[in-house]
C-alpha cells in the first residue's frame, strides 16, 4: 500500500467524514465505474478515496485555471440534497446556477433563452419605474404571472451573456439533459458522479456520493476554493 503524504491523508480523512466514499449497491453499478471501487460493505460499494482524490485534483486544477481567467461556470444540481449547496456556492462565486429545473434547450437554443431573460429584466425594470401602471389591472396580472414564471427559472441565470466556459453538475445521470446539452455545445463538465453513472460521460468526473448533503457540500467547497485560488492568481 502506498504511503500517503500528510496533505493527502488529511483530504481522505475529510472525505471519510463527509461520506464521499459511499456508492450504491453492486447491482446498480455502471461498468465504467468499476475501476473506482475499493470494496463492498453490506452490499454498498465503497469508493477508493485515493483515486477519488486524484480525480478531484484534476477537476480542481481545471477550475483553478478558469478562476485565473475569471470565466463563467454554471452550477447545476436540482436534487433536494444538492439545492442549497449549489445555490450557496454559486452565489458565493457570483456565478449563474440551476437548482430547480433545467429548461431543455437552454444551451442548444441559448439565443432564444437569452431573449426570455431580457424580457424578464424588461418587466422588472418597468415594475421598478412604475411603467406598468399604464396597463389595465387584468393586463398587469397576466404580466406579473408571466414574470414570476420567468423569474423562477431564469433569475439565477441572468448574468450569463453567452455560453458558459464550464458547468459543474451534481449527478449527471439525474441532470442528463443539461450534461448532454453541454457536450453538444463543447462546454466542459465537472461532475460528482456516483457508481450508477458513467464517469466517461463527462470531462472531469469525480467519483463519489452524490446523494448525501455532506458529500455534495465537500465537493462544492473544494471546487469553490479552487476557483478562488485561481482568481488570486489572475493577472
């Protein structure tokens, strides 16, 4: 067994505390996840945390370089366990995010989606200036209904002026549509990927528990730290 340096040993200890090592049952394992499995305990597959650490390191290096160039990243995680952490992480970095529902075609039909965001912002401006008062009560109600619907799905994405330089996804199987759109548009994806999902479906897979809030928090904390580290090195 290889000797771990103190830093890597500390990282693995933190991953253990966060429960990153828990996969799913062997029967649900994707064939391509096999290389990352260390053992099986009570029918639950256990990830090899040394390999997880290596893949996380690769993902962090990629994110760090994006931070150096201050590139835009879209964070995606609509599972209940992921929503709060996705929102907090993205807001902390000033990044766009999706925590409710990914609207199909957001990347593949971005120009049309951007027009809807601009329409939402136009309504918001008119509300603030009182310009909506010239409409009838019924018209204002319809406009408000439309605005609230747009706000629910687009408010967290309005800072995006073009395709992002990367996406960070929690569970690309759950977020299959967003992951596929990213691939079609050549947008690199960093993802926390459990044993039931194909790690080769994304550019920077990090094998690990994507159903635990503590594991998701750990993953996103590391990604956020890497971006901030890159920002400090920005010229």
